[in-house]
C-alpha cells in the first residue's frame, strides 16, 4: 500500500507542476505593465519613458512625432522613443499607391 501512495503522490505532483506552466505569461496593464498599440512593453516605466514609447510608436506607424526638448534633455524619453519606434515598426501599413493606411 505504501508504494501505491508514493506513486499517487508523484503523479499528483507532476500534474500540478505541468498545470502551473499552462497560465498566461503576459502581465496585464492593471498589474503595472505598459501596453500601447496592442504591444506590451514592460513594467514600471516613468511617465517620460511612456510618452517616448507613444511618440516613437506613432513615428514608426508613419506619423512623425517627437518632443525635441525631451529627446535632447531626458534620457527616459530618449530611450522610450527608440524602444517605441523599434517595437512598432511592424505596424506601418502602406497601400499599393504608397499611401499610409491609418
């Protein structure tokens, strides 16, 4: 009977470990994460970093936007702008005439 108990315990433990990995690895914006244009950027960004992401992402989508004052004086905005531009490049949509698709 002891051998059956150990086997059962092992099976339950393995099943629980496997189920633990079935959850979503995404952190929602409500849990401190920052998402823009459907792209999750991460957690704990200061406001200027977030604004840089928004402006960089807007630029990547074909509508140039940058606060030159912040870009030249604030490292958070600067880094956020480049992160937003690079992560949002795939959102640029152009039609067969070469015009931007909003």
